[in-house]
C-alpha cells in the first residue's frame, strides 16, 4: 500500500465530473466518494447516467471535465503504466456476464490470471477453482460452457472471474437483474460474505431495492446530472428530496420500503 493510499483515504473520489453526449448533459458537476471497505450503491432512473459513471470509474469512458481519483491515482494525469496497474486492482462483473462463449467457466476465470500472473497452467486452474467455489458454484461447473448455465450461475461465474486477480475494488453492474427471487437472495448473501472474507470495497449499480436494503452501506441517488441524495437506506428513506422520494415511491419501491419498516407502514406518495 502506498502512503497516499492509506486506509482512511477514499478508494474513489469524483469531483465536479461533467459528461455529455452531443447536446445531452449526463453529469453536471457530480461529486461522490466511496470509502474503503464499504458497499456503495448507485441508483437512479433509466438514463440518469449510472452506467456511464461506472464506465468512467473503470476507465472505459473519459468524462469531459472534473477530477477522478481511484485507489490513490489521479486521473486523467495518470501514466499508461499507472493505468495498467490500476486495471489489475479491480474486478468488474458486467450485467450480461461478459464471459467468452468458447471457453469453459474454469478457462474464463483463469484468463486474467494467465494474462497478468506468472503462474503455471496447474496453478491457474487451482486458483480459478478456488474463485469458482468462493462464488458459490459447484466444482463441476468449471467444466461447463457459459451457454449451459442458468442466469444465476452465469452471474456467479462472472463474479468468479471478477475476483480472479484478488481485486481491492469490485464493480457490479445490476448483479441481480433478471434473477428469480431465490437466486437474487443468494447473490445478496454472497456479496455480504465476500466483503467479510476479502476486505474488498464494492460499487454496484442496481434497481433492486431488496438488494439495497440487505447489503448497501450507502446509496447515491443520481438525477439531473448530480448526486441528489446520499446515505444509508434508512437515512435516505426519511429524506423528502423530490428525486429521492420518486425513487422510493414507485410501486416496487413502496413495497420494498413497507417490508423493511418495523411498523409495516409504506411510504405514502405526496
Ligand atoms: P443509465 O445507466 O442510468 O440508464 P446511461 O449512463 O446508460 O444511463 O446513459 C445516460 C444517458 O447518456 C442516456 O440518455 C444515454 O442515451 C446516453 N448515452 C450513454 N452512452 C452513450 C453513448 N455512447 N453515446 C451517446 N449517448 C449515450
Ligand atoms: Mg445503465
């Protein structure tokens, strides 16, 4: 760990980030900070710029202006060597899995290790099998191809690959989208177990209110190009800001809110 990246320093700091596509302003002076070890969620309506923000954090998209500091490295001043180093320090679980169809699960999970670690084939396979187990999959799933997996198994296999290089930071894009409730509950538990075992910081984009109530330490609500609300779910649920209020008072939001209230009272829309 570098002196600049002490435990007290946030793992991600975005200041005054502005992003536009054509004449569409997506981020208009957005600020946020992710602390080491926390599970941080980004929520907001469709088109509010969540995926773009995630892409900016993993250096797949460059904002028009603003400062980004990730794991102690200032972007965009970073050298290509620093950027290469950074890419090995995080893992990403993409919404649709993003696994190579022609490779087995074991080969998919082993791929980042083959590229970035000086290990023998046997060592790679053993480590990949470890990540597969950590992701809650049976060992025999390693020999299967992605096309033969259910939605929940695919998410877990994608997670196993994201964990391949033992990342300090894990990005999850809609980790429970498209899953049946039972599989989604399994993912909630897995995320909590991972954070406990791996001392990892997690940033996730999600629409899933159950997931948010179960696992998120803090949640940022994106609207109109900025973070309009920030806090734990209990804190956010008492805020009356319009963008935050809207987020909680959709039908599903209302239901999830009612379930998590000790009094059983749903948030009543204005
Ligand atoms: P969200 O993930 O919150 O639904 P996105 O970050 O995907 O939102 O997109 C925010 C806005 O930016 C949307 O209006 C989307 O159409 C637009 N957008 C995203 N990526 C591009 C792109 N590569 N080119 C043009 N417009 C884009
Ligand atoms: Mg999106």
